[in-house]
C-alpha cells in the first residue's frame, strides 16, 4: 500500500479529564513501534511502558491509543504525545533468481519511507539556520559549562563559553551599565541623572503617571509611634494615636480579683478544692481527683498593674489540674466562625519547683447552647499528651509546652480559627502538663484574656466594679462581699422581713436579685444563727418550718414558710441565700 502523509512526526493531544481514546495519523508495522509520552502540567515527561493499548497501527490514518487502561482520564493541563519508534532494521531477504513478490517489495519500501519520515520529524525539532544562510560547518566548539553563556565566535563559526562579565560591554546597555557600576541605589540614581531624570525615562511623572504624595499620607509618615496605641485621623492631613478599644476581653475575672465564694479553697472549705468545682468567680477547677491543688486569690505574687493572680498550691503529688472558664453562648458568638487569640501571664514557685510546664487551649462546644458538660476533660493523658476532651468539646488549636520560670512571663496563642461546625460555646483551658509535681509546688496565673482577632493585645484591666457586675450574672449572694456563704454566719446582708399572720399558717416572701441572672439559678438558703437551712425567727429565737424556695426565675425567688408557736404575733424573720447560674 502507499503512504500518503508527508511526515511520521507523531501527534500531541491535550487532556480534558474525560477523553481516553486518542488518534494518530501515521503508519507503523506493529504496536511495539508506537511510543506514548505523557507530559504533566509542570512540563515533566514520562515515557509509558504500560497502561495503554495501541489500535490499528498498520493502517495509515486509523491508529488510536487508549489511555489509560485503568485509572483516571488524562486531566486538563496534561498532554499525550503519540509518535513512531521504528526499529532501524532491514528484515526483508530477497534471493537471486527468487520469486518476485510485489507486496514484499512494497512493504520494504514502506518501512524505509517510515524511517525517513520519522527522521524528518526529528529534524523538524532541531535548531536550523535560514535556507538563505551561507553559514556552513557550524558546530558547538566547546562542551557546555555550568553558569556560562553560549556565544558565537565570528571567526571560526563555532560556539564558545563566556562568563557574564566577558559580554557585559556588548550586551548591557549604557543605562544598566551605569546602574551596575555603582554600589548602592542612591549612587545609581545619581549616575542616571537624578530622580527626576529616572522618572522621565521610565514614564512615571508625578501627577500624571503616579499619584502625588497625599497630605494624609504625609501626616501618617510623620506620626510618632507609641506602644499599645492605634493611629487615627483627627482631621484632614492630621493624625494622632489613641488607646486600644475597650471591652476586648471575653474572659470575666481574668485576674481572680472577684471572690464572692471566698479567697482560699482547700479540702476543708465550702466549696472544697474538688474536681469540676467553681471557686473564684467564673473560675472552674478541674483536676485528676479531689484535693489535688489548693486554690487562692494571691495579692503578693502578681503581674505588673494587677491587684491579684490565681495561686495553685499542689497538695497531691504527680497529678494534673486545670483552670477553665466557659463562655456563655451570647459572648462566644463574637469569635465563632472567626479568629481569636488567648494570652495570660504565669510563673512557678515553691521549694521544689518541679511543676514547670503548662499547656493552654481554646476549645468549643458543638451541642446545645449553654447546656455544656462543665467537666470538659474526660481523661487526663499524662505529660506530653493533651487530655481527652469530653464529648462535644473540641480543641481549636494544637496545644504545646509553655515553660514556666520564677518570673511572670506572657504566653500568647494567636490567630486561632474557631471553626468547629455547629459550635455554640467556647472555653479557655489552661492546665498543668507535668505529672511529677511535688507537694508544695506553686503556679501563679493571671491577666487571662481571650479576644477576637489574629493577635493578642495587652491585658484589658476592666476594674473591680465592672468585673463584679459581670460575675453577678452567674453568682449572687445576700452576704456581705467579704463574707463566705455559710450556715450560722450572722445577719449582715441577710434578707429580713416582718410577718404578722396567724401562727402556724403558711406564708411567703418575695426576693429580687441585684441584677438579672443568666438563667433561673440554684438557690441555697443559710440560717443566720443556726447550722441549718431554715428561716430564723429573730423575735422568738427559733426557726421557721420552711419548705424553702417555691418559685424561682432569673429575676428573683419566693420563699414559703410557717411560723412556729400558737399565738398571733408580729415576727422579724431573717435568712441568708446564695444563687448560682454557672455554666
């Protein structure tokens, strides 16, 4: 048969992620004489040996390649090249006086033509001179050398290797020669005729090609920076600096300054230093067992500018413990779906000081809002391994070792994405990573701050009154601020009222909280003069028969009780109470 195509140079197809059959126009004698090359989006080539099938290679214009035999189709950005790869052999044997077989002769001629066309394809991919060029005998005069430029030698007609400096005079313009001859940019600009000449030369005239320097920019450039300040415009062309915005800190009582339940907690106090217990306001103690660490409000070892810090005093060796604060859903919403940064100050102390590593995390709750598991740690995992969190709690950052010294230092965990799906609450967890802490080891933590944004800013000290106001949403009491809620702790601050009714009958009394609480709280009653939870009749010195709290909501509660005795009298009654709406 005849061969009609004028070149056996192969063909290239682009992938599209779906096509798996690719045509080729040339003819070869067998499938083994077809070469398939894959070129990926980066330009890297792979010559295939398997995973493709060649169809109809001996019929010119009918050949195809199926690729791949298995796997994904050739993606967009990749290419497949199909080209002949003939065996340069002459296998036709013609004998003297043998039978003349025209088909055998034509097959031999076809094979020769296939070789010629394949070579023509190779020649087409070589560098060539113009047909009118009179240059002959051109060749590479030297082997290639790294970091050298190939240049023609006009005398010999061959190439040679030159260093960049050898051709600077002929290849570098006067403009760039002036630049390169100088040692710095200022001298280069001067050598080119100055800044104005350079702008003119490159077409950047001020006012037409580029913006003129603005007065506001001039004011900004002249602004003197100050630590922990932000710049702002005071008017057109004038600027100043101001303090950082307020109400950044989502943590309440981050210095442990508010202490309505008391200032020191151990195994003998109420509340005691037990696992999953609120102690200082908004501070939840978590520990690997009870009586692991005493907690107290510390007013001596404190960060600069703070009234207090939170002191942890190890009572049981080789155990772990943690500070935790859970944010109400209304406050957590500010950072959920965005970024947040956590910072705090901490140091170690004590006689043994084997407690030296803390870790910290921002965690999120993805179940019902404000219906959280307060004991966020399901399993303490030991030193170097983060605790396993309770169901529905998730780490938002990867905690790492924070090494304490005997001086306060600031630790920052910044640019944390709060991206757990369906998150409703967020909490801060700071824990002792060591499991070799000895009795008497101390740790101090203060200035705890969680804020929106990619960076941790200096601690925002809101002041005692503002911190107390926020704490009252979660815990209130009738006792004076400095009095720890307890039975038989006196009348100061108590709810007191007169009752004039027939003796023995049931009565009630309404009480309102100082401010609305988060939800209807748990109310505990305290007798001012006895070790029970009854209302005290101050006139008779006896206790009422009380059924306690009858109704309760976030604004207040109603007491029900019965007066003792058998006569119609007017009595002065007294009772203390505490209400908790903690998460």
